[in-house]
């Protein structure tokens, strides 16, 4: 037995709660000793939660029809579409981004599994894009659309306007198009992945054609004009051009990649300044990945400083306990997270990209702390994003008590996080094993096998990690001379570990987070135990708001299924200390939170609670403090119960059965808001309406709006008669904005049903979630 080094204490104290400083952004040197991940084709996953995830994603990728994702690409080029357009975002201006993610996902899946069906799919997309490019005649292939003169037309017009120097953006749209360069990046990235993982030169040719088309536009503009374009979200377009340079050696692509670096964001980061507050989070991360890739190709110090400082800042000052970041897709003030907990925390795309960035930085130095973060975010956020029973993905991971995840539908959502989800769950083996010279590092303990064919070195790793704490590694083949050294990462949470080689205890203490074994031979068996103790982490700005972990896994209270409403108050802890309140139950990582309120709560791994309402953060009160606040907590719970008992009718908007039961109807643009933790309806130009039961009053109509939607202008009608003119005045809040409207007796007299209609003359972008009719007197009782 041995005790782990000070890194455990240091990282626990600083990760997700540190403060940024210029000192973090030291420039590393990339040398022959740099670490590189083993290629996916050298790694095979064994039965585990990770293989289950891969298999669920396989079913989804095979169920999708490439021709439907290619609809706009063919139509825009004058070719007849071969499949009908999908719904959701694919039926809107951002269409086309899913195709790039899909091609990447298929290429990655082929490399991860060797299943040729996915290679065939990836290369089918390549052939179709080549046909589109041939028809366009200039390398362009795109699926975006834009509105012009009341008509929806092909999005290529935006690029041609840019070519002429006509550049208009408010920071979100680009010449009225929904982030077209972001989508273009996804298409290039898909082609590049097909080239890399399927060894397909035709895919590289497609990527070069795409790069040439947009590159010529950029080359014809001034630096100032290019920076104006980059104000709109553009994904990792700088990374794509850097990668074209890496694949071809043509310095034209390197020049373009450097010109496509967004200076307003990247320059302050290079100087060690955190100016992220208020900025859309996932817009920034790909820019930094591009900077990291440019550094690897040029050794430009500023690009390295940018990437290093950004990673330190985001992981330590802007991230939650599950490793994800952002609220409502945006960064806030550093280390001020306690008031930024609601249904839209932790966008999945952000963590997908942060893990990509982490791989770059680890490769530069081999610093184990990068995998302390990687493991945390991958296990608790990425693995929570996909429901393995259906293969569907969530957009956000709500961390406010009482909310749960909403998952995509197979063919009618296609959010950005569906796209990145297709990739994330095609490559769970990509970061387990790394190599440097004649060394192999195991950074993640996921059941798998490694085949280092060039060295004649093979490993088998059997483990139920993260559900169990034991790992068995067998050397199934090793050269008789010069066998690679094997380094095992000791996770920061494992305060003591035990290690044996062929049953004999190894007492070597870890160095820099790793234990190194040499002289391995065929048949050697390594047994590693990583004890998973429980501990808590507090919010950086509120030490009494805490989350609990067991080893690498974040624990969450199970507050019941998503299908049922959560009517209780936010769970709390009544104790003098946040320590010592967990009692283990039977089962892996299952605990009782003693001294909890309203009851002792059952806690288990957050990632696995795919269809539950949960509580992740708990407010701690001392017994004396609880006596003061208990009355308010219980009064709030009583009020909720009274409202429920007084309810005459209730509709949860955006959900199929409740809307069907209430005869929902509306104009086509009143889309379902299905990427949030609650489904709802968007209030835009036009209307939506539904029937609600009534009975003799007095009654009231209660409507739940998004707390951030303010300064709007729309109407509510009852049976076609004006009822309320709503402007949603007031300050934006992270909690819901619940408004109650008494129903005049003459509007409901003699009726058993009324038709409630929301109507607007212009787009309001207002989220409406819940509508309830209740008895006023009973609710007040």
C-alpha cells in the first residue's frame, strides 16, 4: 500500500475552483518525447458501459439516412435530392452541420470497431459531396439556407456576398444566415475525418475543394473584414485549415488558418486575461483548439499561451462538478457559479470540445492532471449525455434540483449536441492508451485491449471501472528484448492504491502521477486497486453549496422520474459539517444522504440517471440555521401541494401526449423547444392554442415562461376574445417567470372548456413551458 502524492491535494483544492493567472500560460516545448494517443484501430473496447454506449450509437448511425442529410446539398446545387429533409435544425437555416458530424461519427466508428458498414457510409457521403462540388463547379458544398425577400433560398448567397465585401453580423447571424461558417467547418471536418480514419484520398480532395472555395473568399478580403466575419460563430474553421496544411504541406492553408484566428478572443487569452464573461461558451472553445493545432505546426508561443491559459481558466474558474461549463450556453463571471444553476447548465458540445483541447495539451507535456479533468468530464458529462437504452442525446445537463435531461428524438431535433454526440459516442477508446518513444501510458481504466503492432506489444485490460475499483492488466504479447515501459496513471481521487505484478506487491511510489513498470514479458499480470472514497466539493463562491463524489463519479439524489413533476423543495443538509453525512447502501456507489431534508435521500451516480429528476448540489445548514429557514422551506412545499390540489387542468407544452390531449394547434413556426430540460413552445410570429378544462370559479390561468425572456410583446386570447397583453417586463432571472392571470367569470360561465391562444405579430423568441388552470380559493388555503 502507498499514499498518493501532493498532486491529489493540490488538484482537489484547485480543479473546478481555482483562480486564473498569467503564470499558467507557460509555453511548453513539443519534442520527440511528446505523447500521442494510440490510433483508434489499435484499441478495442470490451464489455462495459462504454461498449454499451458505442453499440447504442451504432444503431442510431445506421438508422439515419445519409441521403436525407444530403437533401439541401443536392438541392442547392441543382441536383435532385434523394431523400426527404429531416426535421428540427435540419429543416432550418443551420441545416448541413449534422452531415459533417455524421460523416465524422461514421469514420470514427469504423476505426473504433472495424465494422466496414460505417466506412461505407462515410465514403458514400464523400462521393455525394464530390458530385455536389462538380455541379457547383467551384468546390462549394453546403446545406445552409437563408431568407431573402420572404423566401428561403440556398445559403451560398451569403458566401458570395462576403466575397464582395458585403459583411453584416450582429455577432450571431452572418448576413442573415444562421452561423453558416460554423456549419461549413463541420462539413470540412467530416471530410478530413473520413480521410484520416478511412484512409481515403477522395475525402481529402473534397476537403481541399471546400477549403479552396472559402479560402479564395478570405484571400480577397482585408484582415479587418475577416475579423468582422469571425464575430459570428464559426466553429473551428481555423483548425480545419491548419489540418489541411498538416495533410498537404501547402503553406497556403497555414496562412489561411492564421488569418482565421479571432483576435478579439484569442489575443486577451494569450496575454493571460479572462474576458470570457457574457460570451457564448462553445463559440470560443473551437477557436482555441485551432490555436493549439497551429502551435503544434508552427511552435508559435502565443498560440500555446492562448490554449494553456484558456484551459486553466475554464476548468478552474468556469466549470461545475461534472466537468461541464456554461449556463444558458454562456460563460459568467469567474468563480461565481452558485447563482448559475438551472435547466440549461453544461452544454454537451462544450465538454466534447474541452476534451479535444485537453488531448492536445496532454500531448505536449504528459502532465497527469490533464487526465484528472478528462476522466471527470468524460465519465460524468459525456457518459450522462447519451441514454444507452435509446441512443438519444441531451443538449444540457441540468444541475438545479428537480430537473432532468431531455433527450433528442431520432429524426426531428438535430441540435448541435446531437451532432457532437454522434462523435463522442463513437470513440470511447481514443484516450485510454498513449505512447511516447518506447513507453505506453494508461490514462483511463476502461475495459479494452491494445495492439501496438509495430512493437509486438499487446495488452488486455479487464475491469468494471468506474463501477468497481479493481483493474487487471495482462501482457498478452511482448518482445523478448526492449519491451515498452508501462506507466499507470494514479487518479487524483485515489488517495491510496495497491499494485501487484504476478501477485507480488509493488511498493514503488508514483512520480508525477504515474507508476512505471519495466521489463514486462508475455503473460505478466498487473492488478491495480483504486479505492473510491467519498468526498465533497463546494462551489467556489458558496462553501455551503456542496456536491458529493465517490471516486471519480459525481453522485446525485434521485428525485423521481421525469414523467412526474417534482413538487418538493430543494433538498438540503442539516449538519455542522458537509463531511461524514454519506452512508453506503448495498450496490455500487449508492449512498444515503443522512441528515437530508425533506428526507434522507438516496444518492447514486449522476451519469446513469438518464430519465430521473435529480439534485446534484445541496445547501448545508447548521441545526441552528435550519430552525430559522425550515418554516420557509415547508411553507414553499405546502404552497406547491396546495396548487397541485387546486389544479383543474394542466398542460406541459412541447410534449406529444399532453398537446394531443388538449387539441393543440398552431402555425408552423411555433416550434417545440426540446433541447431544454423542460419541453415547451416558442412564441413567434403567428399563434399556438389549446383547450383547457374549466369549472365554476373563481379560477386563474398560470403560465410559466423562461425567466430570461423579457421585454416581449404578445397577446393571450380566451375563446378568440382578448384576455391579456403581455410584455414580460422586469429583470432576467435564472429561475422561471411564473405569471398568474385571474379568469373573469364571464369568460368561463357555463363552459367546461376554453381555448387558450398565444398570438404575436412578430418573432418574440419567448419560451412558454407550462399552463395551468386552478381554483384561486383552494390554492390560497
